[in-house]
């Protein structure tokens, strides 16, 4: 590490030096020989006011910089620091462009030496990090970072991070270093020289590879952990004893408090399994349901020597079970237990394909970076599971080339079989007592010819309120314009030199075959466009184009437009079948007449990819037959973005109900399936879910376990008197009133507010109006779909700011966890009824009406109440949380059905006041 590194961080009063934005703080940390040898920092006078947002972010105000030097006065010092050094920064191009601009304005030359971007370097060396923000990396690497967004603190933390990453590079095997070096030319950072220095040093010192790694066919891999050592002095099985378990939980869990509900749930799970009964358990927030059902599963699995499948909806819960709950379980139970996570094949890397990809020349930045990430990851991963990786969108596209799809067609594929991650996971699942999987894989397993899961008889379905909708999706079909078009283009005509060209390029006599396939592929693209043109003519009759996105029902109505769609769809299906058969003939010739081992590997992979695409075409044909050519009991609709039709147009076909399907494929075949969730009842009744799942005629257990939280002391439910009835005024007038209440309440709570909407349009208009009013200049206002970032990133940013407001819809109604003082107030803008025009909802309501039922009471109201309960659950996450829930939809008080919402949540004091009184009440109660 003999190089000199100057780690720079700037605070600025804007993002663009070209627009006149200036530096308000400069900091640099100089590193040589792996040590920090100099630190320099100075506030700078930008000769312009600092905005409130920058002041809130950095803590730097006009008064602090008033007597600070101008940049011109420190420019010479800056240039001397940078002499003969690597310029290092977190997001280097931002700092480098700003600093070079300031240096040139001061009459000095900009920096033109080697650079290192620690964001880019961290993406390569920490491929599994959740985030590459400096504050998040500091937490990950246990670096103290007490003053984020102040240049001196940020520069010092970046320097410590750089040191950790340089040390990590030096510990990598020589093979990996050389592979990284060969790829590094496409990076922003000048890492090639640095990597070469490390490689030469390793060669000179004959460094040994670190323990736990092996080199196999040129790749450095982490050695397989052949199994956890069995616990010493543990019996094979001990009868479940509540007191013993409680004693062990006290020993293992800090600050453990007895939870009667948790012990109750363990017994309920055991009751269902021992009695071979299905079960529905609604477990209130704070019970500790994951650990409860895992304890029940572990004791039953060990005693009866049966495998238990645990299925979750979200990857987040899967990770929580794997990283948190299962290690706790293993510490508590007095006998050894084996568990594993099993996902679909495509989640796992195909090492033979990755080996080939390393030999392909790529100048695409995302692909190169992803290859480098994977080289590091392979020295760390035991699973080979893509979900561990933090990939860019370009990286995800590359993953499709190297994912495990079950085809091992390369000459050396069999050599990789002993190292195959998917095979390893399947083998582990055969021996496991508890298998963690997801709803999608579990549902696929029910109807697949060869299931991925071992034969099992007992299951726990966590996040069970999602299972019915997952099942509807699984038993349904979809066909997208873009998906079909991309598959046709991926094969391409012979002249386009895509997969077809690669497949046929070594065949001697392909003239007739080539011409036939060229014609079929060209016709397919034309017919695809024609199909979606006829679909557009059909939906135009009923479509509402007032918003950009829409879902439009498609019904077999005998109209001219329907008949045209049917004719074109049938023609398209026959053409797709002809093209598929022609490609299959080419594949048969390829596999049958050629010595595959003598062919280029990219040609073998091309054949492999074509096989995968043809499997997709089978699904396309099935979907189009279901929609247009069969009298199926399916709900069919088109989802479309009018601005980009047909590019974001997708056809869907889904069943009205899955109750009979689940009864046939799941409940009739398994001895006990237990559903667990915090939201399974409506007005304290399980009837809605029992009917939806198909459990009505089965022997099953229903159990509600209340939350241990004292909601009557921790929560106040407020319904303002002055908000107009949503159905009695125009939408814009309602939004105006909502915005006024949000601003006033935000000022009373100092932000820390989550606002839940039921439509993107209302969220967007409210956000714009809050901004337009300008009443909250010191607040960070974050909005789903407007502020950049995923749900997780928005939530993290919300927790960072003292005064923050987060506007969310759909996914924010559940699954986000913001404990403590970060969230004080939850606002529900309107009761979460689905639109009656939404295709699935409309069709369900029609069916209920046809059968003589009440669509509102049997469908619309239960769905809305369950969603409302999920939203309610966002506020109180621990015993010490305290806050307000404000309902701006007065229908909760003015309608007869409003009582159903209130009876479905824990009892909390209800406050009805005018806005001024609400503001005073909030300030007093907080």
C-alpha cells in the first residue's frame, strides 16, 4: 500500500457548478503506507445564501461561513495535497467535477491524476451490501460516523472505508485479483494499476490463499460448509415443556418478557399438527409469531420425524427467519435441528455459464461491474442465491445469462455438478427438519410434474393473508407485448446475428432453413403488432383515458371487435407454433448431427437459450388460448400505459376463485396446513378467508391471539370534524382539505408522519399541493413514485431526518417497520376500498350478485377492512411506541359499515375534534 491516497469530501449548496453552485466545506484525508498522515478541513464562503434544505442536511448556515475563507484562498493548499496522489471520493465524479471547476476558477489546473470511486469499489468488494450510501457502509463496517453530511467527518469515514477495502483486496486469491484486473479497464476508478501491484506482491511473497477457499476450474470458491456440528450433550428429542422453554428463552434472549400469546401459539401449532387439522391463527403484533410457530414446528418435526415446510410471501421475512429467528430457535431448543432455505432454480447461479461469460469480451459497464461483484461473492457465498446480491438493473439482465435453468449442455457442465449450488440446496432440503420457502414456489410445487420440494405433509404459511391472491396469480396467465417482442428479437433473423445466427453459423446447408425462419420471425413481429392493434380497438370502446395507466376488462361479448381479436389471436398462435416447430427441427439437427464438444461454447449456449425461449412460447400460446379461444371461467383484462402503448401493455387471465383448486391440490393432500398472519379476520370472524381459501368444508382450527400491546394507552384515533365527506365534494376540493390537515398536524408532530393513500393520483396531487403551499420548508417530504428509491430506501431516508413526512400507497400499507419515535403519526387519507371498476373486483362482484349474494358485504367491505387493519398495524411496533392515527375519511363515523372497521382493530380511544383543537391535543399528549 505504498501509494498516496487523498480522500476528499465536499459540502456544496447545490448539485451543479455549471449553474453557479459553490463549495461550502472542503475536507481531505491523506493516506500513505496504510496510515492516515494528514487531515485538512475548512469551511468556505460561497458568497451566496445557503438554502434551508442544505442547512438542515449539513448543519452549516450562513453565519458559520460568513467569515470563512474563499476557495481561492485555499486553492494552493488543495493542489499541494493532491500532488502525486490517487484522488478518492465517495461518488468521485461529483467531488472531482466541483473541485476541478473551483481550481480552474482560482487560476490553477484541475486534477488529472488517477481516481478511485469508493461507491464503485464498495459495490465490487461488498456485493451483498443493502446500500452503498456512506452512512450505511459505515454501520456495516463498524466505523463511527457521528456527523454525516459534514465534509471532515465524511472524508475521515471514507478514508477508513478505503483502508478496509484495500486490505480486503490484498486478502483475495491471486487468481481472483488477476480476473478483476482483466475486467477493470471499463471502470470509472483506476484500479488496474493497483490490482497489478497487489498481484506482483503476492507472486513475490508466494502468498498462501486464505483458509476456507479453493480454486476450481479457475474460479475461487468458498468451501462448502458440510453441516453444523451437532450440539454437545443434547438428546435427540425432549418432550415440549412450556416452563423449560421459557427458562431457556430467558437465558438466550436479552430483556425477555413472558408473552402468554406466544406460548399459546406454540400450543396451537402443535394441536393442529398432532390432530392432522388445518388451522388459521391470527396473531396480533408483538406476540413473536415467527419464533412461536418455529418452536412448534421444531418439536413436532423432531418427535414425529416429519419435515415441516414454512412458506413466506416476502424475501424480507425469509431473511429474518434465516438470519435471526432460526439461530435463536437453535439456541433455545434442547436438541439439534436442521433447516434450509429453498427457492426456485432461477435464483441460483450456473457456474459453468459464468465461467464462459468471463471469457467473453464486454465493454458494457454494468456487465463488467456485475462480473467483478460475482467474483468476490463466490469467495463468500454458501448458497449461490441471487437474492444475496445487490445488482443494478443491468446486472439483473446479465444474471439471466448465468442463472441456473436446468440445462447443463456445455462440454464441461458435468464437471461443475459437484459444486452446483442448486443441487446442494436440494440435497440439504431432503435432510432438513424445517424447509423455508416462498408462496410462489410452494404453489408451483402443487401442480408441477416434478416438484422442487420434498414430499411433505405439514406446512406453516406465514403472511397467510397473501396466499389466496398468490394462488389466483399462480393459477392465472399473462402475456406482455414487450416480453413476446424481446423473445422474438433475442432469436433474431440470421442477418441480425443474434441467437439464430449463432445456432446455424457452423451448419453447411442452412439456406432453406434460414430463409424459412427469417420469414416466420419477421411475420411474428408483424402479427404481434396487429394483435395489440385489434386489442386496442376493442378496449377503446370502454376505456377511460383520464389517467395514463388503466386496467380494462376484456369479455367475450360477440362484438365485431371481439371477433377480430379472436381471428388475429388464432392466426398468431398458429404462426408461433410453426416458428417453434421450425426452431425445434434446427435444435434437433444441432444436437443430433454435431460433435458438440468441438463447437464454440457461445454456440452451445445459444442453443440452450433458444430452448428456454421456446418454453416461454408454450406459455404464450396457452395464455392466448385461455383468453381468446376457450370458454374458460377466467377474468380477463388488459393493463396499459396509454403514453407508451403497446410497450407497457399486458394481458391477464385469472380465475374468479381458487377455493376448489386449493382444496384439491393442497388441503386434501396435506395432513395439516397452518396459516399465520396479523390480519385474517373481519369483525373478529374468519369467515371471509375460510371461504376464499376453500377451508369451509374441512376440519380446521380458528384462533385469534390478541396483541400484548396496550393500544388503549399507546394510541389515540382521531377523526377531524372539518374534513368534507369524500363522496360529497369534487376530488380537488377533498385534496385541498386533506392537505390543510396534513400541514397542520405535521407542524404539531414535527413530522415523523406516514400518510397512506389508496391511489397514486391522489398522492401525487397532495404532494404537489404541500410543496406549493410552502408551509413546511424545513421538512423532508418523501413520496412513493416521486422521490427516487425503493420502499426500503424511502423508509431508511424517512428515519434519517428529524422532520420527515412519507407519502405512500399500495405496498406501504403493510410490511414496513418503523419502531420508536421515528414514527409518531399515521394518517389514513381514505378508507381502502378497491375501485369497483378494477377488473378483478368488478368480476368478483358480478359473480356474487349472480349467485344472489351482496357484493359489498361479501367482497368490497372485507377486502377494505383487512387492508385497513394492515395500515393500522404500521404505527405501534413495540411496547414503548406511542402515537396517533388520523382518519381523514369521515365515512368511518357516518356510515353503518364504519363500525365494522372500528370493531376489527384493537380498542383505542376515539377523538373527534376541530383542527385547531386537534393540534393542541397532539402537542399536549405527545
